[in-house]
């Protein structure tokens, strides 16, 4: 799933080399920390958070197979 988050983020930004995803896995949840170049932050979040919400929906749907709750945190 980490590859999915990276793929989605790199497709959105102008500087795909600056995209970094860290995974923190617990018993019942997985948290992906997404970092991008500060100039690309708006492209990942989108207007009113629509792109970030869509990314979270896609990743949560993919996470249903694992039976864990999946979260994406966008960090600056």
C-alpha cells in the first residue's frame, strides 16, 4: 500500500523526487506519513482538501483486504 500512496502523490506533484512516504504500523491501523516539497503541498491537498480526501478514500479501500484502518497524514 505504501507504493500506492507514493504513486498517487508522485503523479500529482511537479517534483516527484521529493515525495517521501513513511509507514507506521500498529495492531489495528496503518499510518502513512506523506511529505512533499513545500511548493507541491497545495497540489497534494487540493482545493478544500478534495484531492487529499480522494487519496485517503482510495487507500482505505485498498486497506480493507488487510483488515486494518488506514490513515494518510500529510506533513510539511
